[in-house]
C-alpha cells in the first residue's frame, strides 16, 4: 500500500543511497593499487609492509594525523623534508614556517616534487597535495600563507621524513 509516509521514506533512502554512491566516486585519496602514472608503484600489501600503520593511513588512504603529534612540526634544523613512501625530496627547511596549525607548514614545494588535485571531501573544496613520485597523500595547500608565495602547504608529518643538511 502506497502512503505518503512510504513515499517520503523511499525518497529519503534514495537520496542517502545516491549520496553514498557519489561520495564513493568523488572521494579522493592516494591510489590504492598500482598506479601506472607514478614512477614508484607498489601493491596495497607491499605499501602495508613498507610503511608504518600511521604513514600508510595518511599516504595511501588520505588520512590526517592529529595536530601537534608530529616531531617534524618542531624540526628547525637545516635540511630537506622527503616523502616517507618513496624518499623523494619535497620541501626545503628554508621554506618551513610555524603556521600555528599543529602540522608542518611550508610556503613552497621543491620544483616538480608535488602534484595538486581538487579535493571535495568532507563538504569543502580544498587542494590536495600528493608526492609526484609515488602518489602518496601529503596534506593540503591553502592560500593563507606568508610571502613570497602566499601559500601554506599544510603537511602530515607522518607522511614525511627529514634529512639534516
């Protein structure tokens, strides 16, 4: 029997199911399987063996570490910050600044070290930052940084390592 209540329930269920399907197609994250477009490729099982659980969650699933949890947030020596997934140099310590956000922040990436793509998850529009060599999720870039670029690369420390100069 068709009632107004059944029609409304069916419509609500359809909207929720559609939203779930759309989010599955639009959710961003680093590639789960071998990505042919990146120089460094591993299967999901290989990434799990190569990375710590926290680094895997961020680099391969686009997770986010807790603010102020990374030792790299307080790293002030001269050197280079590199990808924890493949070792590629990403940021020079000369571009690091204290953004007050709790994540290591930089105003400029090393040339050709990162790629950016639109991220519309969590109900907002942001620009995701990935390692150009392995496709690992590093964080996001915002336009509220200091001169000379005005950018703030807000990176997950667990997605990076540091090599002192």
